[in-house]
């Protein structure tokens, strides 16, 4: 694949005016039935995103083109399934590889709408699930809603790392940035890789291993953050250079999810639902994780007393290490993901946790974008919450497996939490509109 990839990237380097179309087409192919399995779109998408970040396209343009391309791939796949139904199995490639269709169909029938959300981040399932949804005559409005939500998260997860890499290579960054960035990247990659490997292989005491690794990295951040100024300043400068009014509005809305009042009410709402549905152990696990994380964050924040970045026009008086938004979001979403993965195959449990981390990362990165926290602040917050989640799960599982939360309870939790988040976002947006009006 090397020469083939080199030829495409070489041609795009010589013809950068086609880079936007390339992002759209590759994203479409990556999400297109059958083609998304055959074509190594993930690697190509990363390479093109690096080129886009080198100055050819803004972050907003790159994410939007990837999002629209993915939606087109979903729509075409869904239309094929809805038009041909079971006859689509007669296609030569599907006759030769029936496991592609069988795996996606089994996954869809088992998890329904959730399969489209989670499966979007699982390579072999991503291009096939929309076609299976069409084959099963999933209502079009429902499919569109799920596709929009999953596509937004997918475009950020698959395009942002490449675009940020290209932008970082192009910009003049502080001396020592790359060695420090490499240390952070290796540490987080080691935690992620070892955790996934241990989970999938069902190694003994996996959660204790994850908790120990994350705690070790957290202590390393606490000790080493004074020596990571080049990394902090470089990432902050990179983010601030690409701010725009549209992204500012989106970041401010997203960061409302991480506000203490919002986090407290959302966690309390989930606990109340679990209490009234008699999910005792799930309530103690979730409530314990969010409470211990909040207390630990407050304690360490005052212990380190680190000053926030000077980006804000009106700097906050509270301290920044570790980020409360980051620790709260990771505690909340990862704890929910752990509960959602109970009684499911190990790969599905890992996928749920990764999806929860993706939602939390979005909240955490909004703080760096707005200049409210240093990158090491949100890293410390994330590691703190992951540590608490891991040790809490190990403690809960010590004598008896943590039982799964029934699906009917999730239909109470998810709409309620979504409505709560939406209320605070709309309330903030309304206040801003009134302020500008007067």
C-alpha cells in the first residue's frame, strides 16, 4: 500500500486545490457499503487530514467535508439495502465473504439503534451497518438522526488527529515541544494499548492493571507538569491560531456540559433514576465514581494551585490543575459506558468505553480551545477520572459481577440526560443572544 498511498499524497501535494474534494470522497468511501471494507480509507484519511492541517484547509472545513462525505456514504448504503433487501447478498463480493453481512446483521438485530452509534467506530462494521438498517426497513427519520449524531463524532475522531499533526508540523513551536509531545503521546498510547489488549485477552485483574497504569501516569503528570511548558504553550498556541467565531460558539456550548452545576445535576438525575428503578449496585458504582472524582479533583486543584492560561479576557480566580471539566466529563461518560457494557462481549465493552472517552474528550478539549486550561490540566483530569473508574469497578466486581442495567432504564437515562444538557446549552445561547440584542 506504500507506493499507492505515496502516489495519491504526492499528487494532492502538487494539486492542493483538490484536497477538499479528496477529504469528501475518501470519507464517503470509508463509510460506503463493501467499499469501506476493501479500501484502506482510515490510513488514507489520516494522511489527507495531515495535508489539510498543513495550511490547505481550516479545521472547520476539514471536519465539515469529512462529516458530509460520511453522511453520503451512509445514505447510499442505506438506500442500497432498502432497495434490494436480501437480494443484495447475491453480489459477488458478498457471496465470497458472507461473514461481512452476517456479522453486521447479527450486531444490528442485537443492539438496534445503538449498533449504528457504536458500530460507526468499528472498522468492519462501519460500512455495512447502514445497508443492514436499510434492509431491515429502519424508518428514514430515525436513521437520519442516528447517522447525523454518529457522523459528527466519527469525523472528529478520525480527522482531528491528522489535521492537528499537520498544523503542528507547519507552525513554529517552542523549543522542546516535540520531545515533550512524544513523551505524552507514548504514555497515553501505552495506557490505551495495554488496556485494550488486557481487556480483549481477558487477563486477570484487568481493571486493577488499568487503574494502576492510569494512576502512575497521573502521578507523572503531577510531578512533571512544571517541565512540560513547551508542550502546554505549543498546543495552546496551535489551538488559538485556528479559532473562529463559529467554533467559539460551538466550544462554549459544549463546555456547558462540563460546568459543575450541569455535572452535578446530571449525575444526580442518573442516580435518582437508578434508585427508583432499583438498580442499587449500578447506583452505588456511578454515584461513587462521580463523587470521589469530584472530591479528589477539588483537593488536588487547591494543592497544586496552578494558574490558568492568560488567554481568557477575564481570567478566572480558581486554579486549573487538574481540570474539573475534564475529570467530571470522564467520570460521568466512562462510568455510563462501563454500565452500558455489562453482560456484553469484551470487544463491545471496550468500544463502549472508547465511545465514552470520545464524548469526554470533546468536553475537555473545549477548555483548551477556550483558553481556560492547559493541555496537561485536562490530561490530569482525564487520568484522575479513569483511575477512579477502574478501581471502583475492580472493587464492585470483587465479590459479585456488576449486573447490567436493563434496556428500559437506559430509555429513561439517555433522554433525560440529553434533555438536561440541551436545556443548559439553550439557556446559555439565549442569554448570549439577549446580551447582544441589548
